[in-house]
C-alpha cells in the first residue's frame, strides 16, 4: 500500500515537473543567449546548435547595456513608479475594502457598485481623458503622472473587501467591548490578519506596474523619465539589429529580474492567500 502511494506521488510530481520545465525553457533560452557572444548569435540562434549552457560565456551584452548612460536611470524610474504605485494601491484598497466590508454608511451599495463597475471599463478607453487632464495640469514627464492613474484598482478593493468579510465578527466585537476605536481595529487587528492578501495584491500590483508599457509610453516623452520597459524598447528599436540579439536578451533578463526576485521572496504569502481564498469558497 505504501509503495503504491509513493509510486503515485512520484508520477504526480513528474506530471507536474515536465510541463513546468517546458514552460521555463523559453526563459532559460533567453538567459543563455544573453551570456553568449553576438558574433556566434549572428550565425545561428538554434537552441539545438547553441545549447542552454552558454559556451563561450561572456558578460559583454550586460556591460554594453549598462554602458549606455540612461539604462540605470530607467531602472530606478521603474522602481520608484512600481514601488509608489504598490504602496498607494495597498493603502487605498485596504481602507476602501475595510469600509465596504465592515462599516455602514450612506449610499454604501451604490458606491460599491460604481467601484466594481470599474472592472468593466478598458483602461485604453480612458487614455485620452487622462492624457488631456494631466496635460492641462502640466504633470506629464513626472513620477506622479506615471503613478496616479493606476492607483484606483477595483480588483484590489474587491480582493480586500472579500478578505475582510471573511474575518469572524467576534474578533471585532471583542475589540469594541475593550474600547478599541474603528481605526485601531483596522490598523492593529485587520491589517495584520490581511497580510497574506495584501502581499499578494502588492506582488500583482508591482508586476503590473513594472511591466506597464502603454501609459509610460504616452505620458513620458523625455528619455530621462522613461521606465525600463519603454527605455529598453527604445534601445531595441534604434539599434538592436546592429548591436545583436545578445543585448536584446540581456535587456529582457534585466527587465524581468526584480519581479522574479519579488515572487521568490514572497511566494509563501501568495500560497497562503490562495489557500485562504479556497477555504472561504
């Protein structure tokens, strides 16, 4: 009996590992090509000819990428924009979600309906009004122009609202009996309990902000205000063909590295949030 269970577990792991490896092959290939000389890549890019292990190994693609004067500024811009957007989304979504889930106030259902209606509006539909509004304010080519349009996230409010609804009411009632205010309940009880959901929302928001291309392309016209996605795309469109495929792959690695590190560090919170959501369902 035990051997059959072990055998079943082995085949389950293999059944999951094989698709996972197939899914990661393009990423591994991109990483491998970024460490290979452009002279070799100009002759062939076949994975069977080059292999996943770079030979010969070189860091020239990364050195030439950062030798360009503004790459590190673009990287810093993306960190500031993604970090600022993540912090603002967490504050707004947590407070709004708590209010909708645990408080009573006039027109609550109407406001909640308007908030959730935002899920149905494509972001491209509001680009022209947003661009005109920020142009009238003279805010384009600034950090707040890149951050503020993405702060109101209906799915974040919905996620936090659902989480706070699942917190047992006895906890809040016991706190109120002890004379704890609503703000203290939110800050000292609800927020610590919501840590897995908030970290999950933070990862999703940071991922979205880091990979966002369309709005930074529209709002930031000066190269010194480019984010990493817009900046690296401008490099590729200007001289990727002459500089080689290796630099293009290196730029892809650099652009994806912070998100990968963020997920690896906080993945256990994502698993906790998914498990908690499944148990509530």
